[in-house]
C-alpha cells in the first residue's frame, strides 16, 4: 500500500508526454502478476507435492523483490528534497471537486472488478467445476483486465479522456451482466471482453489526477490507488452480504454489480471540461 502511490508518481513523472501509457504499463504488469496468483496458488494448494501447509516459504519471492528494489531502484532523492516544504493540502484543496469525481469513478469501477474477481470461483463452484478451473477463470479475467489497462493507456494519449472513460464503462456493463448467465465458449469470450472493457478505464483516472495536481502527484496517486480502492473493497463486502441473503448464490449479486460502471458515468459527466482534452496541460 505504501509502495503504490510513490511508485505511480515516479512512473508518471518519468513517462514524459506519454503519462497515460507509462502508467498503464506499470498497472498492467501489476495486474498481470495479480492475475497469475489465483491460477498458481490453486494449482499448488491442490497438488500433493505442496498443499496449504507448504505455501508460506513462497513469501521469499516478495522479500527478494524488496531487496532488489532497495538496491537498484533509483527513486531520485533530490526529487524528494524539493517537496519537503510543499503544502500538500494547499495544492490539493483547489482541485478537491474533480479529484472527488475521479475517486468515485475509481471506487465504482474497482468495486465491480473486485466483486467479479472474488466471486468468480464461487460462480464456477456453483456450476460444478473444479477449484483449478475456477482459479483459471479468475486469472483469465484479470489477464484480460491487464490487456485492457494497456490498451486504455495507449488510447489515453490519443483520444478524449471523457470519451475513453464513457466508452469503457458503458461497454463493460452489458458484457459483464451477460457473462454471468452465459456458459461454455460464450462465457469465455464474454469473460475476456468484459475484463478488457473494464480494464480500459483503469489508468485514466490515475493519470488525470496526476496531471491535475503535478506537485502533489504522490498524494493524488494515493487517493486514486489507496483510498478509492479501499472504499471499493467495502462496497464489495456489501455484495458479499447480498449474496448471503440469496443463500450464497453469487449470480444476483454479480448481476447487480455489473451495472456499477453505468453509475460511474454520472461522475465522468461531472468532470470539468478541461479534463476532456487529449493533452491537457498541468494545472
């Protein structure tokens, strides 16, 4: 949690005029790693060689990664010195309203991603498939989201941000809703398309927030990636309770969650017109 905001700020600052694409690469790699987790973990947990009791040693991968970052990641110490005397609240306050709108967009689109990723294995279980197949479905959804994130970053620097957000959000709802009730090849195709559609809007609010508050990019990133995702997790909890009220059936909860991106469009329309341009200048 502490890593993401500063890392995202650093990526945005070093991406030049291609901030959207740079951030999408950063988020795509993270999402891809997250995507392979369910597939790898379910295979390992289900295997006779490893099993749950032998999983803790795999944490060494995170420790090694942390050591490599400490040794090789040059996060520009002189960059920090410039910002010690900056009044972050003073910088953020004039842009509080558009940041709030961007946050709500992130909250709603992240909530549907969390609900679908977390409920996917339960949906597969209700259909009588194995734990490994369920993990594979989660991974496929997240990999598709990663691909959509990369595509969204590429388009961010090419077309109107408002149109990109609206197209991504309005397209994802019917695809995800239909996917919940689909089977076989249709389910797989809709799973991929739904992940790509919802992922396409992933890097947009983060890049817009950094451009809106360039001198407080880390704080803006923490609002988009930390606070907003945390609130989205609470919304996902509500859908878990909703599923329990239906006797553990996740289909009604997933069906309702599929329409959250439509609600997010209302906040896209409330964004200032200056946030719509292809290459809006920093505020």
